[in-house]
C-alpha cells in the first residue's frame, strides 16, 4: 500500500478570498507545486491526493495550501484562520493538519515574517509552513528569530516555481521573432513606482540616459512630491526633477496602476528594438527585503533572448548561475552583484548602463552576435526548466516529512 500525502481541495470549503487566493491551482485543482513533486513521489511509491474536507483521513497528516493575498493581512483584525471551517481550526490546533502559507512566486521575508507572528493566532507555530521564493529564506528566518527573540518556530521552504507557473513551454511561438532595426540602447520596464525604481530612473535621468532607452515608470503626477522625498541623494533629486513634469513615463498602453505580472504584458516589440534589458526586480532595497527573489521580471528578457542587467538584492546573478543560467560577464561589468550597499549598487548599475550606451548600434550588433550562444542557452534552459529542477533546486523535498 502506497503512502499518501493528503492535500485539502481548497475549493471544497469556504475561504476568505480577501486574505487568500484560491485560484492559484492548476487544472486538477492542485497547488502549483504538486506538478513539481509528483514524479518524485511516484518514484518513491508515494501518492498525492487532493481531497475534500469530508474525505480527509484525520488520523493521518494532511496539508492546507493557501496562497497569500498579503496586502490585506496588515489591516485584518483578529486571527487569519478565524474564517476557516471549525474542523480545520480544530485540526490545526490539536490535530494532524499543517498550514502552508504560500508565497511561492515572490520574496517577502522582510515584511511578512513579522505579519505571520502577529496575525496567525490560536495555533502552534510548528503547524505552519511558510513557502516563499526567497533564495536565502533559511538565513533570513534565522536572522528574524534572533532579532526578535522568537521561541516558537515555524518551518520555512524555498521555492522558485514562477518559472513553470507561466507555462512557457506551451506558448513559445509568441517569442519567436526576426530581429529588426535597433532604435534604443536599452529597455527598462519599471511599471509600478517602487522606491528603487524611482531611484534608478532618477539616476538615469541625471546622466541624461532616458532618451537612450525605452523607460516606463508608473508614478502618477500627484505622487511626485512623495516620490521625491524617498530619494536618497542630491543627484537622484536633480534627475527626478528633470522628468517629474512628464509623469507617468509610459512607452505602451498598459495601465501602470495595475500589476502587469502575466506574460501577455511583455511588449516584445520593445525587446526587438533595443539592445539590452535593465531589469528592476520586485525587491532591491535592504529596507524592503533581505533575500534574493525571482519573479516573471527576470524571466521576460531570457524568453525574449535579451541580455540583461538586474537590479535586485545582492547575489541575484550568482544565484541564477547556480540554477544553470549564464550571465554576461564577458561584456558587462557585473561587479554590482556583490555590492551590499543599495545606493552604491544602483550607482554602479547606472554607470554600466552609461558605458554600454556609448557603444554604437554597429558595435552592439557585433556584441549581440557574440552573445547568441549565451542567449540561446538561457532561453532553452528556461523553457526546458523541468519539474526535476524545480524539485531538487528547492525545498520541496521537505514535504516528505508530511507523508503519513
């Protein structure tokens, strides 16, 4: 008889959809990560079952996976689990149920660990599994525990399944295009106006580099005063002043107030017309996040076969290399990846953009031709990023502990 990992079919019981996203499942109503563990569990003779609440064997361990709408948690009063079925609450308190709080497509350790301890009440913390796309989650959690003198510890798991979540391997025709004439040196899709993106764009403006690229920045005119206060150097403030009357900076017709996280927001024509991508990740400042995290923002230039510079937390390129991707150290100065000071890292990146913008389009044509093996390698590494990689390069193996 095979051992069974029981997972609650979240659609079989009422859930507070302001707090939890119940649509983050595949066509079989599995959590996304089930696709990545199922082949390996099968090899071990272990079965995964998605069960309604009334079909769960309560005498065995079972998992409740909920994706987190974390932006609503801080204003929610009371315990986050208070709206769960009474049976689920009881099983979390004293039964065999374990709660997976799922952030598998973002990195939110800085802001969310403290929220968990404030909002998940009434159940033992050893019943909580925090699943997050923060590459350094173990270290970040250890730091959090030490800084806050935490005695009741939860379990943490690193995942990075955004790579397969968007199902690139079944929609590749979209990214096959013939090269056309380049009109700009770089593409910087900042979209929503996070602090590090405002700092980055302001320094690009200070160095008169905005005209060299396709640059978007979703800061509305009525937000310019607040944005100016967040800048950390005089050069940033001078640069921001040069474009504040043009806000928002927009290169296409998407709504910059809406999170453009799906692949259908990828403006392929701007990749075609530019030489390299300047990626501003979701998190880049230590004040926001301690760990490197990956989202669709790092994926898009790879799928567009575009060389990239990435403003993320330190070590983003190092971690990508550990996952089998190649970077552009032969052509780009990538020393910024080891710079721990946020302001210095952004300045180094802008200095490198300035250097790269001095190359003529003819020189870029030669460089891009030299880069083709790297671009092709990264593209095929991405589209063929298998469930095996997702399993063995993450902490999904820890779920073996929850098999009855």
